[in-house]
């Protein structure tokens, strides 16, 4: 079973592009755009291994979502993208997170 990454972002087209750009990685991607979707994904998918959050969301919303995620799934790492790289920076950021965190964890799980 592929590990799951929850992508949280404001712009659906950015999320779709990220998933398309990163389909070479052995990851199942889920998306969420708001608090309700984040909660639904966390409750529906126990195999989520980490969260990658885009910078298009307001800081107060990002802070609230960090709290929601941490309260429901304290086992998850939460990675917040910088604003300086813009929407085009989401895929490279998500790739770095997955390659450094998720793929390493997956190798450890198999061993």
C-alpha cells in the first residue's frame, strides 16, 4: 500500500498540477481546500503519513489547520510551504518533503 500525503491548498488547479507533476513518486495524494475537507480526509484515511500545506491560505487559516491536524493526528508531520516561491514552488516543495521524509519512512517500514 502506498503511503498517503495530504496536500492542503487554496487553488484546486495548483493541487491538480502538483499531483500530475509528482505522479512518478510512489505516493497516493489526497487534496483538501478547507477545514471541513481536512477533517474529512483525516477521518477517512488512516494511512496519511504527512501533510503538505500551500502558502496561498491566510496565516490564520494555516494556523487553525495546524491545530486541527495536530489535535486529530499528532503522529503526522506538517510541512508549510513558503510564500516566496509562489504557486509554481508547490510541486518542488512537496517533492522535497516526500523524498526526504516519506520515502525514507517507507524504506524503514519495509525493512
